[in-house]
């Protein structure tokens, strides 16, 4: 039997994406004022929330976890119809959201003893939790039942990582991650910390001077990996995992900051290495294609002609003729 997936709004899935996946989102409450709390994703979008944080420098939002009743309202409609529910919550170390979900589950079971509700601590945060939810949707689409999906999710859970940078140090200071003096000096020097979330903790992944440089360091890491692994079956997902990003976000991030998309850059690196082999060896086109990572000689030749407007053999002959004349 297929199951329904529920997550709290800490997963940061856009409303449209959650609807596309068929995921129910139970909102956190956020406020930039003392008394006016808004439901995240309902009264204020995730994008607008982050924009308000940027626009209101020095103002720190407050958050409140979903209530037990918020979860009851979602669980009950599926319990009535006998639909199993998988609820994925923010890391329990960061929030009591999972406790609200557990209390709601127990309340539902009193009225619907046959209800199947699994509440899972994602042990993740923000977009990484969103990736965890997306994986749950993939398992559901693969026709796994609720118990099977939970077992696999728990197996992959420790592998989750996310890498990010901040625009300034104010929020790290406010959250007690660094001291006031360090935040002040860091902001003056325009130091941007690079932070990694791994093993349920936030840890330092280095620093850079300026946001552009911190973003460039991610691109540099990706490019270095491509240079060292271009001859392998290198996919967007593999590279996104290397820099700990969602592959869909990484795809647009790479193109914006590298000036070309991942596939174009990878092909260009492969072609550059193929040119050296064409000039220095007598390897056949299919042998070179395999050596530098193209799937076959035809794919290699088509890409070579698209970039250099001549075939690999024409390039080889032209360069060798020029060498003999000189």
C-alpha cells in the first residue's frame, strides 16, 4: 500500500515542489516581531522569509515548532482513510517538532488503533532535510511499503551532508556559535565562513575573504574534482555530492558561477585531454574516447567537431603536418 509523506517546513521545499511530490508540509511559526507569528509556507513563503532576514539587518527572527494539533490535523485525514503516513521531522537536537509529531501520533492511535504512522527524525536540516524527503518520495514511487522505506531511509541517513556559506557573521554570533569580538572583526575584514553540516553537527569548512570568494571556493572544489575524475562516469549527482549540494540547486549554481553548465565544462575538459592524446599517440578514436570518458567514438567525434569545427583525425593530421613543416 502506498503511503503519504509528511514533513515539517524546515525541509525548505518550495510550495510548488511539495505539491508536485505530493508531500504535506506542517509549518513552523516564524516572527520578526514579538507577537505576530506567521505560518512558514502559508502566511509567508520560504523565499520571502529569507528575503526579510536580508532586508532587516540586525533583526533576528523567532521560530516556534508546529503544535501537536497541527500534526493531528494532517494525520487524522489519512487515518480516516486507512492511508499509512511517513512523517519526517527536523533534527531532534535542533527542535521539538518531532516530539509534537510523536504526541500527535499517540493521540491519533487512541481514536484510530489501526492507523499506520511512522515518525522519523531526519537528523538533517534545511535543504538536506528536503533531499531526505525527496528520497522518501523516490522510494514510494518505487513501490516500497512504509516499513521498507523507513528501513532504507535510516540506512542512508548518516550519509547526509550540506555545505554552505553566510553573508555575515551576525547570525552565528546571535546563535552563540562565535563571540561578539570575532563577529565584529570578521565582518570588518569581510570574512565569510564556510560551514559544513555533517554527523548532526555544524563544523567549520574554512573561511574566505568576501562572499564571492567563498562561492568561488565551491566552484574550485568542483572543478578540481572534474579534473581528477573526468575519465570516469561522472554525473551531476556525483559532483553535487562532492560539494554537498542538492543536484538541482548545484546545476544552476555551477552554471551561474562557472559560466557554463556542468556537462559543457566536463566535455571541454575531456576534449582538452583528448587533444594531447591525438598529438602524442597513435591511439584510435574509440580508444581515446574511452580513455577520456566519452561513451563511444561517435559521441567523442560529435563533441570534438562542435567545439573545434573539425574531426579528431583532421585535427591530428593538421597538427602533425604543421610539426613536420616546422
